[in-house]
C-alpha cells in the first residue's frame, strides 16, 4: 500500500511586517489585538491541516478550535470570532471568492505552501481551491512536483542557474580518508574565493543582475557546497531573506559563514540579523559600513530569533 501524501507543513515563515499590514488597521480599531491573533491562529490551522486552505463548511467547529487557543480570562465569545473571520475576508486578508466555497485561504498562504513543499516528491491539491497561476508557480520554482501533477512542462534551460558554484553535491560519493579531507578543504576554500562579495570582482559580483530564481539557487548552492545540506526550511528562509534585502547581502553572509568554517545555517542568520538591525540591506550600505570600520565587518556567532527552527538535530 502506498504511503499517503503528507499535506501539512511543520514550519512556516512569518514575514517581517505581516501584522503591520494596512488591512489590519480597521480591524484593530474594531477588535483590538484579537483580529491579529485570530489571523495567526488560522495560519497555524491552515498550514497544519491541508497546508494551503482550511475547510470552513462547519463554521462552528472551526470557531470552537480557535477558542481553544484563546481560552482563559479574556476569552471572546463564538459570535465575536465568527465576526472577526468575516471581516478578515471582507478586508481581503483571506480570499472572498474561496470563502464563498467554504474555504479559508489566500494567495499569500498558497505561495508560502508552494515554497515550503518544493523538496517533496509528491504534492496533491484541489484545482478548484488552488490560486497560483502557471506563471506564478514557475517564478517561485521550476522543479516543484506540483508542476508535473498539473501537467505543466518546463522548457529546458528555463530559469536554470548558470554559474560555476551550482554543482551537484553527492555526499555518498565522497572518499573518506584524511588526504581527501585536506583536498576537500582546499576545494571548498577555492569555491568561496571564486564568489566575491559586493564591490569585488568575480562571477557573482553582481547577483542582483540575475533573476530571483537564479539568485536563490546560487546562494543555496554555496550553502550546500560549503556549509550543510539544504533542507526545505533553509530554502524557505533564504527565500524570505531575499525579499527583505539585496542578494549581495545574503551572499556576503553565506561567504562569512563558509570562511568561518560554520557547519549549520546559524552563522548565516546571525550575520543577516546584524545587517538588518543596522539597516544594511543593499551593497551600497555595506560599503558605507565597511568604510566606517576600516574596511572590515566582523560578526560573532551567537543566537538569533531563528535558532529554535534551525537546531543541528533538525537538519539531516
């Protein structure tokens, strides 16, 4: 008997600024923090169930599930929760069209699900619920198993990265002896040197010139070749960082981690968080920062808000 296809996802990213979305303003005036709490609870329920939508045909049952999250001294009543959901739909934080089909979802939710499941072998969806167009899916990934399921053909060479660092990493074929480890170390060092940071010469000196897909694949290739295997969670988080800062900054963080001999992504996220805290999101800002520190930017390995998602035991 074949194994049933997993629908839920174990992890989903929280976009910086999500709760400051302008669509929440009228809801906060009407319900206070409750509107945002109900929205976040719905996200957890959606990603933990079907993955990309929540069946809302039994409204009372869904509302009771939400109330379990909110039980306590200031627990709201069922009518209020139902009103909040209706207003989330009215303000298009959830899709009105799908609400009429008794489904709670949105394009933002489905994009996140699509990215989070790119490493799976099989993904099943209901075409009547699915919102992403062929163009939108190909923009985010050209190798997602859903493309095959939907009969979408990817032309050879479309959105494929073309750079020297994007090489397959078959660890099963790596020799296990001291001499090979020394040679491997030299190869890794040379790979890091091949890809220069902002303002330096090299094949990846201007990653912003690449497509979004190629930027992501180039950076993941560096992580895979120099630091650790790339999991679906790492792919999702790097993709999320690329929405908030220039690819050159993310590339710089990966290079710093590789040069430091890091064997997990913690170092990368530490560097990125420090850059973000300093308001550095572009190559120009990095250059200005280097100039104020005698052309050196030093970062220490420390804990970040992402560490509980990326502990070593969670990575294969």
